[in-house]
């Protein structure tokens, strides 16, 4: 299906992959129960404000809450970036918005954003990938 497609190689502070898909929860414990009961998922990581599930193919899915308790419908992809502060600056410079400051967790740093169309996504940096 991708025959003949040419892929761009990105340089600098760009996306290196997709780390996870995340959604906001109004009631975190209720959401954890739902994904356990409906899909048989058990959290691999609990970071207080949310949980992350690592699936058998090593992809990740998570649910969490914003530090200020804000909730809005949506969620989205978490793009892996090497420089989270630089990535946030690029989002703003390109006309997008950052919805949070850098949220620093034990294993990662995250900034939630909106693109120019209002779609949610996050910039995500795994601390284990720091050099």
C-alpha cells in the first residue's frame, strides 16, 4: 500500500515516533475499572494522576487527569520528541497552543497541545531515552 511513497527524514527537534495514546478521565478510578472490566487491561504504571497500559505489542495506552482537574473531551497521540521545551516552542510558533506547562513525571515529561484545528495531542519525552 505504501509502494512508491517517499518518506521525509526530519532533522532537529522533531518527532521520532509515537509513544502512546492518552485520554482524559473525569473519574480516574471509574475509568481504570472500565478498561479493566471491558478490555481486561491492568495498569503497567500508576503515576498518581493517571495510569499507563503496555500492550503485548509494546504499544502504550493511558488515561489520566490534568493537574488542575480540568477535563475536556478528547485525548490523543503522544508524539515522541527529543526536546520537549523546543517542541512546545515550535507548536506555539506554528499557530498551535500548549494546554499545559511541562508536566514532569518519574518516567517522562509531557506537554498537552492543540493543533491549529483544535485537535489534542501531546509532546512526550521518555526519560529513559535521555542521552
